């Protein structure tokens, strides 16, 4: 399916706007046993996020997309410039982060702002935007999210929840390492106020998604650890894998199987 074109001028404007937010992300699949082994080695260079605890913290993300699944197809088509809108909650709180995640070529930018769940529901509803409330907004991220939603006819399309354990590097403040497990999705229960309890399993339960995020370059010690643990960079999107599974029967093969990990067990 062809993706909508983006003009060079729009890309230049976007690049100027998000220049200070540029990030790189590397993703890997590994088993839970391999993740524990890697975490033991990380202890030399990193400290755990104090919010993680022994089991990690629970994240609920509600992704919006167009009726034609524009965001899904742009990812699959490999569009160099693309944006997606999501609402993220850290379960246990009553606030939500309104997030615009954007990719320009290999760099990732994320703009987000925080607001009460009730306020987000009143403003965005399920894609039926309140024009009166929209005109009252002063937050730049909220205004951009509203424009993005209106121009692309975005509405809630898929909810994803998982557990995350996070680590921060001791001497590289921009480096963040996360391990995501128990990843589940739902395309029917899309209530920001009441996240689904049990959804469809997106990955085999013995798998973890490792993400390494940094600003300029990955430290040599982290590269050495990926080599030691025989990790291979993968392209993976929780949202796209969930949509493929729910609406296309997994025909695009976007989620891994344990037997595909080879030496990374």
C-alpha cells in the first residue's frame, strides 16, 4: 500500500524543530535467561531505575491511527519521515503522557507532555475532538497532537501493555537501557481510563525486548556486551506487530519466535 508523500519543506521544518531531541534506538530480542545474564553484566556500568523494582513497572500505551492505518503502512513501507500519536500511562497513576514519536531517517524524536487522564479524555475523546477545548490549549505538544489527529482522522486503534525494567548508565547520562516483557495487545478495549486486564500475547512469554537508547554514539562497553551475548539488532514495532496480528493474521511476520533466536538464547 502506497504511503502519503511528505514534501522536502515539511521535513526541513520538522528537522529544525526537533534537532535538540534527536535520539537513536537499537532493539534486540533475547530470552529471559539471557536478559538476566546481561543485566548481571550491566551492573558494572549502570544503575537500575528506582521505579523498576524486582518486577519492573507496568506501562499502558494507546496508539492512534487513521482508518486506513496510515502509521502502520508508513512503518512497513520504510518511510524516512513519519510520526505517530500515542497516549502512555504508567499504571498506578492518574496522569497520561501525550506523546508524538517521530522518525527522520535513522533518528528518533519524542515530544511529550503530561496531563490528567480526565482532561485528556475530555479533549481527545475517541477521535471526536472538542473544538472549543482545542482552541483553549496552550501546550505546544497538545496542540501538535490535536492537529495531527484532526488532519489524519486519527482515533484509538490499538492498546498495548507490558512490564519494563530500566537501567541508566553511570557515566553516560543520555544512555538508557530497557527490558520489556509480558507484552500484550488489545484492539477492542481502547479505554484510556480503564486499561484492559488481559490481552493477546504479542511475543512468546519467554522473550524480552531489549532497547538501547542514546543521543550520539553507543558506548564501547555496551557494544562489547552485545557482542559477548551474541545480540543482533532487529527492526521491531510493538504497535505494528500488534496490528499485523489483529487485522492481518500475522501475515507480515512482524513478531519473532523463540526458534528464530539462534545463539541468542
